[in-house]
């Protein structure tokens, strides 16, 4: 998993509430266990019509937001089924930060495990960021995980909270496997000692 420090990029506004995981990545695309290749199907039913043509009115199809790295959304983002493909699709598209007033718990935790920073903020702060995002490609936000600050395109700052351990894992680029491998020396020492004390095992 890549280390997360600071993201400066375009923020896409998606002022919808209750965006569930089936909206993020429809069940049709859950057959794969690969984390790559799902970005093209992110928000598939909203992005494409029945003939697989892009819907020009959808935010991520607009030229200003095609390379968005930040998503500003409504409350209860990521509700619905607990499919890990949802953060996989978001990450594969190129979005590294999702900002909303609230998140579904499983989706929220899955984001951290996949290198995405989900930020829950009071509605009034989300409104400020949503308005800034609506300005288009010239309005670039900066999300600084170390400082726990979001800076709008006009220099306004919004502070956010994040669990200290989850912050550490993102900054160090540690997913669940990475966390285990960081203890490799201790694990090897334990196994060697156990083999000497219990050679019959």
C-alpha cells in the first residue's frame, strides 16, 4: 500500500445522501478478486446509459472532474452491503480522499485498509468544501494528513479528526498484511524459540 501524506488535487462534488456500495460498484462487477481494473465501473449506473455511453451530466464525466482525487459527498456514504470492491473501485479510479458528514462503519474501515482517507466532518464544513469543489478544475484542495487539515482553493482551512493508529498506518503505507510483516523480526524470534522449546510440534 502506498504511503499517504498530502494530497493536492481537484475535488468532485457529489451532494447525494445514502450513496450505497451498490451505487459505488454494482454487484455485476464483484466477480473479480483483483483490486485493479474496477475504476472504469465506479458509479457505473450513474456514469453510463444502457448503451454504455457516458452520461455527460454525471460529475465524474465532466472534463473538470475526470482526474479528481478528492470526493465531497453527502451523509451516510458507503452504506449498504459490506463489499470491499467499493473502496477498490474508488482507489482504482484515482480518488484518495472521501469527505462526507458520515460514513457506514464497514466502508469507513475498509477505506483505511485500502489506502483511502475517509474524513467525517460537520455538515457546515462539508458545505464549505462542497461549494469550493463546485468551482471546477481550477479549485484545487489540499488534504494534509500529518497536520489533519484541509485547505480550500482560496486558503481557508478545515481541521479534521482521525484515529491515531489508522493515521499511522496510512502514513506508513501499512495494510493488514503490512502490519503483520512489520513484526517479522519478533515473529521469527518467537517461532525459533518455540521450535527449540517444543521440537515435537
